[in-house]
C-alpha cells in the first residue's frame, strides 16, 4: 500500500450524484466528521451503555462520551503521524496533513453498530439464533449468512450503518469518503473467514461494498477464498485510540463508583512510570498533589499524563513498523507492542478490569437484562417480518421504521431488517418497547 493512494476523497456512491466544488474552508474529510456528528445514530449513543448501567447517581461514560474521548485521542495520533509522514519526500499527496480528521471521524463511528446494553447486547442477539426458536431459520438461509446470524458483530454493523443503502435513503449510505470508511474496519474479513474468532468486519450483505473500498484505496486481498484483506493503516490508530480510552477511563469510572479504592487506582496509573528515569513526572506529581486535594481530580491528572505517554509511545511504534503496516504483515495492535513500564502496566490494567470491573454485579445485571429484553424483541419481530399472518404481526411491523424495510424475498435480508431495527435502539427505548409488548407498562 502507498499513502498517495490510501488518502482519497472519493465517496461511496458518489457517482450517482453531481459532485460539488471542494471548499478550502471545509475539506472533504471534515464533511465526513460533520455528517457523523449531526446524525441520528451518533446521537443515540448518548443512551447506550458503555460498561456501567445508565442512568446512575454518579455520571459515568456512555457510548457517546466514550466515542468523543476516543476521537480526541485519535485526532492527536493522526496529527502526529501526519507530521512524521510530511518529512517523507516520496509522499506527494497534499491530503496527508488531514490524517487527524480521518482518524477522529472513524473514532466517532467505531461504536455506532453496538446494540443496547453494552457488549452483552451482541451476545444477546447471537444467542437467539442458537436457541430453539432461532434455529428454525437455519435452513432458510445460506451457510455463510447463518454464520452472520450466529455471531452478531457490532463492528460489522457499524460499517453497514454507514455504507448500506437503507430503504428510501441515498446510495452509499452516509456517502463517506473511502478513506474514512476503511479506517473503521478493524477486522477486514467476513464472519466465515475465521469462525472461531467470532470478530469480523462486514456482513455477507456488505462484502461487495468493502471490496469497492479496498479496490479504490489499493488495499491488498490477502486470501481470495476467505476474502481476507490487509488492514488499512489508519485502522491501527483508531484501534489504539479506543484501547487507550476505554482501558483508562473504565478505571476512572470504577474509582468514581467506589469499585476501586483510590490507592489501588493511583498505583495502577503510577505503574506506567519508572521511579528512576521519570523523575520529572514524580516531581510534577508532588507539585500537583500539594495543590490538588480532591481525589477524583488527582486520578484525572494521572490519567491525563498516562494518555499523553501512551500517545507518544504509540506514534513511535507506528512509525518504526510503518513498512510492515504498509506491506500488510504487521501483527497485533499497536498497544500490544508497548514495551517496558507501559507494556507491563497495560497488562495489569487489563487483568484488574476483568477481575473487578467487568465482572461487577452492576455490570452483570445489565447484561442479564439485555439477554431477556433483546431476545424477546427478536422473538416477536422476526416471525412478523418473515411471514406476517396475523393482525398482531401487522401491528408489530408498523413499529419498524420505513428505512429498515426491504423488498427482498430473502429470509436473511428480512431478518437483517429486524437486527437493524433492534441494534439501533437506545437502552431506554428497548426497555420501553419490551414493556409495551409484554403489557408491563400498561
């Protein structure tokens, strides 16, 4: 891959519309950013669980605030890489200076496909098709399509939201630039490529769409049979921004909720620094602590310094492995290549998060709610869209917005309309609809 082709302002589906004259005051990649900020799917993130249940007496992150923080980190990473690449005389693209905008836009979109109730929502949607009631559709779809249904994936759903032409909507979905779309796809292969991994980047319905994106940008196809592509280079920056944000901010949220003690949280952040080589940091820490006595502010100070350190180290890793990244041979994430104190500290954070945060009763409770609520919604709506026999089914269908309708006779595409509808719900709307259907609210 080469940067001159990778950074591209052409838009998905744009050939069907008249092109508008580019404005120097509002570059094409800035338009991508604006389209996301002003979109309904992005606004709905404010009522989607990140980790802890919403609402609560202590305000913790939801999907919207998390996405904004990831975009902030991503902007810095992209800008820093731009500055490094501008020193390379072989790169003649004038667009290389806009990597920060591309990365931050993809960061805004990275969680758009996540269903209600956090990551457990993905499991809840998948679980339905593993149940007796869902298994009845196994023989009605192809083997490849069934793999999508068995393992609903938020990453693939985000790409679908942005690129799919929903009923009554324009071609190309959001009509974003190819560069922005490619930056979003962390797993550039379908569900059938590596079934054991469960993670994948696009549904069967979007395979050809991603092929267009890859062709336009010169992303190599590594395995034609499995449809596995090399990762687009900027994906590594989006992934790193997400890793940094959620790992560290989950700690801060857990501290505010008193799941973690102050001393324990401080110790985790301090592990990123070396007592001997980072003397300036420890001097600054003592100075700040002399002035700031509020424990939450102290934790926020440590978190900010750690983020700054991780950004610097991530940029160094990206640039030192740029050749492998462009060749499509780089293995793992940038964060996994952290060395020294940072590498050890990140592993300590991940270990504690699993043990004390993600298994906390409050987190488990919302996961259990998600299983019951989302499973019930699929149980009600899927039979209605496949074969609406009764007035009850017709009433259910009237609740599905027109944009999710399909004229296809394919059972797979009909089921997708329900998954589109349910996965785009907010937590509160999913609960309300569940109560309405079950007569609990009445």
